C-alpha cells in the first residue's frame, strides 16, 4: 500500500472519479491523495498573441474548478501547477516524494505511438510506482 499518492486529472475528462477510487483502494491508512491538475499555457508562438491577464484568468478558473471538484472528495487535496503535463507530473511526484501515481489513459491512437501519450511519458520517467487505468 502507498502513503502518498498523486492522481493527475484533466478537468475536462470524466475519469477522475474512477482514478480517485483506485487511489483510495491503494492508499495505506493515514496516507494522502493529491489530485493534481497541470495547467498548460499556450505555446510560445501563441502566447505572444494572448494577453497575460487572459492566461491568468484561465488559470484562476481552472484552480477554482479543481477545488470545487475535490471538496466533495473526502481526504483529497487539490494542487494545480503550470507546465507541460508529462514532465510536470513527474517533477511534482518527485518534489512531493510521492510513492505512487494513479492516472487514467485513453486507448492510444496512431499519433500516440509516434509521439507518446502523457501516461507513457509518466510511466517511463516517474520516480515511483505508476498505476495506469485504461479507459
């Protein structure tokens, strides 16, 4: 069983409840589940055309949405960070000394085989155990 589990969640996908339930099953008594949302800002080329206040407003909305979702999840704290999903999940797991990451993954398409999905990146580089739930 695990003491410090991170559950990455995309706020626009409905699989978070399922991955939180898996995390609860894997959690040791007295452990902590952290729901992590990685907010990806527009790429450099696009960001040149988007006002900083618009990007901050989007981040603030995502943070509010995450907190609203986790309030109904007993024993789960919400954390939002800016960055690239795959790298930031791994970096956050490292800095939080997580011993497990539970994340959902879609069935890979052709582009995923060429570029790799977020789940594949996390599995390859995570500093801890990773449980991938396929949806």
